[in-house]
C-alpha cells in the first residue's frame, strides 16, 4: 500500500510540474506577441465583462506573475501587474480566461458552484481555525504557558486564497 501511495504521489507531482512548465513556456511565448487591438489586459477584461452584462465585478491589479484569478466571493477579477498593463497576446488571453470564470459565476455554472461550496466548507472545517485560538485562550485563563504559535495561527483564509483560485483557473 505504501508503494502504491508513493508512486501515485510522485506521478501526480511529476504531472503537476510538467503542466506548470508547459503553462510558463506558453505564457513566455505569448508575452512576446503584441495584441493587434492595442488593449491592455485590464481594458480587454472590462470590455468582455461589459459585453457579458457583468458590471458588478471589480478588475484589480496584484503583484506577482501568474497569480491571476477570479474571486467569486468578492466579485473581483485579479490580474498580475504584467497582465493588467500588458499589451501582449498572453496578457489578453489570461484576462479573457479569468473573465470566463466571472461569466460562469453569472450563469451559475454548476462546477464553479461546487468549487465555491467546497472552498467555504474547507474554511469552515479547518480545526486549527477555531481550536488553536480556543486552546490559547484557555491556557491564558489558567495561567499556563502558551504554546509557541503565531498569533495569526488559525486565520489562514487569506493565505489560502491563491490556492483556491488556482482550482478555478484551470
């Protein structure tokens, strides 16, 4: 059983690394091709959302490369700086891809709804979100030494956001 687990784990890891490399290579190639429209990624996203009748989604810029995502809970389309201001085919392609998720949200596309429900459940069901702060408070009341946990331990919702949105970006 352990051998099968290890083989599955390593196979999944290799497949993930291969896919990530393919995305980076394709993005690098597309970044060299200027878009004939002259639009930036943000402008293209605004036009796509407007054409789809979506006017309640904010388009925002975020530092980092390939961290682009649509946040259905906050109705935000987040583009990396390079894609927000970029005029390349890759910038417009990424912006259009993320707009597709906003359109899925608008039409209540079932797989997106399932993902949103699973993310909410994941956040609610993390024991460290409520156990660690409760244990810390109980120990403090009893005058016992506190475990060496950072004060923000258990408040990881924001830290998992990039991971959540990765599920919807592929």
